[in-house]
C-alpha cells in the first residue's frame, strides 16, 4: 500500500515553498529574480537539474533597448545587423535596440554563485521523473526522492513533440562553430542576422554570424525543416561557407554548439494545478522564429509579479498573445506548405520595413501600425489565403 505522503516525516522535511524543476534558461532566470526580490528571497527553494550545468552548451542572442536584467554578463553587443539574400541585402542600424549575446555558461555560473549566498536555496543534481499536483501542493519525483512544494516551476519537456492534426511542427536546427583566425577577418561591430545566400533546396536555410572580435566569430548553419541533418552534414556546410563566402582558409574551432528548437503552433499544457510550466515547456518559444530568451524573461517577470501579489502565478492569454499566435500559425502555414520560401519572405520584410518594426514584431511587441508595415511588405493574396485557412480550422 502506498504511504500517505503528507504524514511522512521525511517528506515533510522535503517540502519547499518553490521547486524549480530544470535549471536552464527559464529555471535560472526565475531563480535570479526570486533571489533579487526582498519579499521572496527567503523562501525555501529547491532547484533540481539532472546536469551539473558546467558546459557552455548554448549562446543566447536577443535585443532590447534598455540596460537589461543580465547586463553584467552580456558577452558582446552589436548596433548594426546585416541581412543577405539573393534578391536583397542590407546593413542597418538597429538603434535604439542593442543586439546582445549571453553565453550559457556565464548565466549558469552567475545564477549558481548568487544561489550559494542563500542558505535557504538547495541545488540538487537529480533526474526528475514525474510531477503531479493536488489542491494543496505539487509533488516532484526524482529517481531517488520525492519532494513537495507550494508551486513547482517546471521547464522540463518530458515528451518529444510529434506532429498533430491541423498543427504545424518545424524544427529549427543548427550547428555553430566559434572560430578563431590568425589575421583579422571580422567586423565585431556588425552581426549577420541571416545570410540566405546558401543552398535553399532542403528548406529555409541561413547562416548566422556573430563576430565577437576581429578574429573570432560564432558561425551557425541554421535550417527550419521537418528533419534534422547528420552531424557531418552541418560540418560540410560550415566548412564550405567559411571557405567560399567568408574566404577564410585557416582557422581553429574553439567551441561547437548544436541546437534543436521546436517551431510549432501546438498548444502546450502550460499549467496543471500547482505545476507551472516555464520556458520552452511553458510555450515561451515563438513558433515562427524560435526566439525564446526574451519571452522567458517576460514570463519570469509576470510570475514574480503574481507571487508578490499573492496571486496564482498563472497567466491567462490576452488578446495580444492570441494575435501573435495567429500570425505565427499563418507564417508556419506558408513555410510548411512551401507557398513561399523563408528566404523570400524575410527578404521582403527586411527590404520594406524598418528595423524597429521588425524587431518589435519578432518580439510580439508590435502595435497594429507596425503589424501593417510588415503585412504590406508581403504578398497579400498568399498570406490572406493562409490566414483564412488558419481561421477556419
Ligand atoms: C544551442 C541553442 C541556442 C539557442 N539560442 C537562442 C538565442 O540565441 N535566442 C533565443 O531567444 N533562443 C535561443 N535558444 C532557444 C531557447 O532560448 C533555449 O533553448 C533556452 O535554453 C530554453 O530555456 P528552457 O529553460 O526552456 O530550457 P533549457 O535551458 O533547456 O532548460 C531545461 C533544463 O532542464 C534540464 N532537464 C531536462 N530533463 C531533465 C530531467 N528529466 N530531470 C532534471 N533536469 C532535466 C536540462 O538539463 C536543462 O538544464 C537556443 C537554444 C539552443 C538549444
């Protein structure tokens, strides 16, 4: 017979105000905000991850106008971006925005160093195998332990996403190399946001170049397709681009990163009782672009705001969120059904819209006027038909 968990002394000691399940971008962004909030920083908090988080496993880029929450760990920033395609290329200022880069390892170290100063925060390296909730608490099971909490903030995606009826699922997959050259080869003031002048026959494909000095840059081969490539295929494309387009013969690979980001309009379970899903698991990845970092920051701010007001930390979707989910579905409709290539769509947008309207639009921050600027840059008939198809689903 199963023990009554609430009468079990061991389990009572294992009760926390908050459990953060998954110590990646979303978990640690929330932890940092909890620890910086005088009213919440003394709460009993447990952070669980199966990984020690000691590798620089990803690089985040995002844009913002103001001095941001992570300003002291920004690794590099750019005020100029480049866009390249067969039909249209440009270099443009993004001011008042700054395009910022944060290295995964810097965020992990920063968050764990702060957590160490708080005796009320425990960090455990364990594999979470299940979360469930009753009216009073959430129960988090790991391979070796059971913990209970008032709220579990979970960023673990337990199930692999699979295609579902009437919904789109593309994968944004990429491999990046941080390369170092002997001679100066890059302009550290300009990042290449998208270079579509590469083979497009397998689907939307572009290179992303982030120079951090005159002789160091992260070069990423990125695709939006249904299936990923073999590791060697990314290597072939990276080598080819570096040699043929960047005209670099000799370089060292300092660091490598690989990622798969789901681009989907499938609905996620964002909360279940006292379990609140955050990050990608909490639907914070923008379906049409894969950008997630800033959405995670906004979600963390909202959670903290609710906790401070003693409110349930669950956000219902407002009109704005629904509007952008609809735009994302329309774009996925066009891409998945190959009605227009990603290269052409982005070329039209970059050619005909201001950088400010584009960045606001990609951040789900644009107003109706900005939206119209973007919409009018696109072939109206194609997008109108896709929009009608999405509305009638
Ligand atoms: C290589 C890469 C680069 C990216 N670059 C950008 C970018 O430039 N801009 C942007 O906006 N977005 C970017 N993204 C997308 C997104 O921002 C990141 O994926 C981000 O890390 C998502 O945060 P998260 O907390 O949801 O997930 P994660 O950061 O992946 O955190 C989930 C955590 O859960 C842990 N975990 C998983 N399973 C278990 C388990 N069973 N038990 C215990 N722990 C578990 C993992 O170890 C991990 O620490 C990138 C993604 C990748 C992969």
